[in-house]
C-alpha cells in the first residue's frame, strides 16, 4: 500500500479534521482514508461529462422529449 504525507496543514484545519474523526468514532488515519477513498471513487464532473457524451445521441428531437415527459407523467 502507498502512504501519503500531507505537510503544512493549517492548525485550524487539522483540529477540525481531528474533531470530525472523533465524532465519527474513527482514528484520524481511518477517517482520512475514508475521505480519500470517497473522493477517488466518485467520478469527477469531467468524467461524468465524457460518459454522457459517449451515450448522447443526436437523433433526438423536441417531440421525443415531449413524448417522454408525457409518458412519465402518465405513469404517476
């Protein structure tokens, strides 16, 4: 496994992170690992845009949109 070192963390930020870790019932290491893991596993906006671009089609028109809205409303 890789180890990270973060230098020059402002004291007020370090205190807040330590408090949040304690409130979560986690060690500081465990809490920070969960933050890093969450960040790394969530797609960025750029990744989401690229994914949407791959699935986008150009052969949709306004009537297709209106039909989909009507179908959704009818299903309520």
